[in-house]
C-alpha cells in the first residue's frame, strides 16, 4: 500500500468493522454487570454470591485460557474462520444463558460466551489490514470501542433490564454476535496470508513473560479488571440499599461515565511525553487506591457513592487507555503479537478472579472484605508502578 497521512477506504472500513466486532465481545462481558447480581437473587442457586461472582467472571476465565490458542489457530487456518467460529460459540452461550432455569446453567452459558476467544485474532487481523503508519489509528479505534462499550453497558443495562429483562439482554447479545458474522462476511476484506515464523514462538513467549517492565503492565491490567469485577458485586446492592431502584441506576451511571470521560482528557492529552505519562499513570493508580480506602464510609449515601464511582472511573479510563499503548511500546518489535496475547490473557483472568473472589468475600464478610482485596491488589500495583521505565519517544514503533 502507498504511504499516506490518511487511511485508505479499505483500511477505514476494516478498522470500523473490526472495532465493532471487538466491542461486541466486551459488551457481552460488561452489559450484565449493573443488573445481574440483583437478577440472580430470583434464580435457584442465585442467593449464593460466590456462584453469582463465578457466573459474572466465567466469561473471563475461558477468555483467558483460550486467547493464545485462538490467536495461534488464526495463524494456521486464517483470521476469518476463527472469528466466525468464535462468534457462533459466543451466540450459543448467550442463548443458553438467556434460557437458563438456574444459576448453574447461566454459568455454563457464560463459559461458552467466553470460549469464543477472538480478541487476539481481531487485533492481529487489524494489523494485517493496515499499514504500519496507519496502524496506531486503527488500534486507537479499537481502544475507544472499549470505553464506549463499557459506558454504553453501564448506562443502558438498567433500562434494558426494565424492558426485556436479563434473559432478554443475553438473547440480544447472541443476536448481535450473529450480526457480527454478517459484518465480517460482507464488509471486512480478506487479510493477506502471513506464514508463521517456525521455532521462535516459545522463545518470544518466555522473553515477553519474563520482561520486568511488561510484567508490571500485566499485573496492572490483572489488578484493574479484578478490582472492577469485584466492585460490581458490591455497587448494585449498595445503590439499591441507598434507596435507588434498579431501573433507575442509570441516573448514577450516565453522569458518572460522562464526567469521567471529560476528566480523563487532560492526562491522556499529556501522555505523549514519557515523564508526564509516568506521572499521570502513578497518580491514577494512587487515586484508585485512595478511593477504595474511603469506600466503606461512602457506600451508604447515594451522593457519596456516586462521587466514589466518579473518582473510580476517571483513573480507570485513563489506565484502560494507557496500558495497551504502553504494552505495544515496551514489547520487542518481533513479539508485539505475543505481548498483546499475554496481556489479553492476564486481563481476562483478572476478570474471573475479581468476580469470583468478590462474590465470595462480599457474601461472607461484606463490603470491607472486598475493599481489603481491591486495596491489596492496587497497593502492589502502586509499588510496581514506581519502578516503571518508558522508552524515549524516538523509540516508538
């Protein structure tokens, strides 16, 4: 492809379509967060919050286990077939969860939803279909999709629950997955075949796994998503206990998400300078920790709980944007795909651990125990963040 400051029509179409498919995967994970714990109270077995946490986080467990195998598979048989298969598995899991008569079948559905682990294949396909000088724009589109999917999930979920219920939400995500197959078939061009480099993958994997700077970032994404999932065992009940019915939770989530996106702009806009990026990174982790330490005194009051959520989501959004960018900057040039695959695996494993541990702790010891878990994860991350080193701007690839 010729070099240009603008994306070609093919690159733009591919980037938009793949961002949408990537966002669909995250929508399936996030959209039940604000409503599922309360919905599960009506299911047989749903009074056990450990099982509720497993149901929420099971998606992340199978994503974590299968992310690297699906990426490897896409190198062998092609990106599109793997994405098709993953979307079909996701749709089957969605419909099983929609029809589930008890919490155990919901867990089965969530396991299948996560088993279509296509994130690494989609990111690799994005790289296949874009030029080197346009790839950052395509990755930025995918990155922004994460934030949009999350914000849409939190604000729309209580309304969707009132209109179609949680089973309807599961069924809707299944239909959207099938629509994603049509998008892939009709609008995404076939990527050029890229033969794998034999004999090098295992060495690259160990180099990436043992790299101390990448390890700091991998701990960060693990902790960030573990904290998020544990928190959303607590927040729906806290909002309800503070006097806000489930169908009106959007009245908190919408202004919080809008405010957090506005407040995240200054640190993101200054992140081009390594010394400022590092400073904002550490401040963001410290804010997450400080907010959690104050949570036990804020959770009983609706306004204070809303303030906590704002304090949480500003640094959360900042870190969610910075972490994948830093991973690609710090990874060896020949092993960026391996680094992203490991990063995604750790992220989804954090999703499972946070949800399962959060449900168990909240059921047996209440809010304080979840705060202790989250604060411990964040304190370790804060210590690690002080040792983070960034390459100079000229070293970016």
